[in-house]
C-alpha cells in the first residue's frame, strides 16, 4: 500500500490506469468501513484496476469546529496502520485547509476525481456531502459520472444489533468503558499508538516506573486506568497497567498515556509502541498524597494481573 500525502504528489503510476475509489474520514476503520474496503477491492479485482481510498487531514469537522469536534478514534498514523490489514493499493490524503474548503462540488470532482486519480468507478455512501457548503451529494456524483465516464455505487451498510455501525457508537462504548462492545464494532481490539518519551520519573520514585507516551491528541475517546498489552517492544505483547488522562494528583494538564509494564526493566525511550486496552479498571482520580496514589496503584496492578491472566498471560 502506498500513502500519497497530497494531490501534488500524484504521479502517472498512481492514475495511469484509472481505478476504483472511495472517499471518507474512515475514523476507526471499523466493521462498516471494512465492508466498504472489501466492496472496493472486489470491484477493483473484477475490473482489474487499482484501488484508492481518499481521506482528509484534518478531518472536515476538525477544521470547522476544532474545539467541539468529538475525539478521534484513530490518528492519521493509526488509520494507515489499520488499513494496511487490507489489500488497498493506495491512500490519497487531501489536506483540508481554508483553500480546500472553498472548492465547489464541481471543482472537487474535476481536480480530485477526474484530473487527480482519473477514477473509473466510485463507491460512496448515500449521505456523502462534499464541496463548499456541502452542496455536492450522491446525485451530483451520478450526474458527473455520466458526463466524465465513471460509474458510481453505494456503500453496503453494515448493521449490528439493528443499527448501523458508526464511529459515534464506538466513541460512546469507549466513553462508557465498554471495551468488549467497542471491539465488536471495530472488528479488532482498540489500540492507541505513540512513542515512548522521557517523563518526570515520578512513577519510578514510588516504585512503579512508567513508559510515558504522548498521544498528540487534544482529547481522547477514553480515559481512566486500564489493564493493557503493549505491542512493539518484544516478540509477544507485554502486559501492564496504564493510566490515560491528565494526572490530576500532580496538577497535570496535558493528555498522557502512562504504562507500567510488569517485570520489565529494559530502556525503551524512543520506541514506537501500540497499546491495546484489555479492560477498564476505574476512572482517573486525584489523590491527596503520593502514599495514597501508591497504595491505589498496587491495587490496580493486582486487578490488572487478574484481568490479564484470563487473557492467557503466564
């Protein structure tokens, strides 16, 4: 899979045969999105054409309402990693900025779909809107397809428990600490990615050294204390307990993921890791003293080990 960072990075090899494409945020790359990707792949193979997923960065809501937009399920890197599980040929990332927001629907079709990737077949949802003031819709694309010579099809909706699987349903499940249901909607365990950085060493001073992982997020779809597995450090995932929040006991304000790895003493600064959330233990809270915090962490460790034992950890 090739990641194309902008329209300006398109080269003849990306569009010389045209292709089958879909467009969307794909936040979470959940089971509904996976159905769309499979639909694109099947059509691309039938037509013997390459497959393209078109995404936006930032996501449109983040551009128009940055302070009120819901928390993302997946940052760009996490989204790309999730899509690598599928045989998509290329991802085209469109920079959503002030200039892009002024493009009309016809300009989007002309510059992205026709001149950009020379699309031959497009798969989008009935509710897809695009162009300035979001005036473009499925009917607009159908009309353009007749003019420019590309065909268009609707997304196949994925229904679970009588409702469409959506990023909103997953965010609600995560906010409630219902990881099992969130994972069911995602079709895989929920994870967050980041790089281990130097912290204030406060965990080490109370006997619980932590790997500090800055998530490059303003808000997170979940918070609290969790039993976790950490991928990317050893051949097998390593068990631990994690706090995801702002660390109110020390007056913290920046969102941080702190992971205490069980029986682990290697230096891992600078390592890129993926943290898989197994079970929520409790909400993050402020303690009156480090002694109280230390006692609670001891309890958290024991509960986390019990949870992880049932995940077949030795």
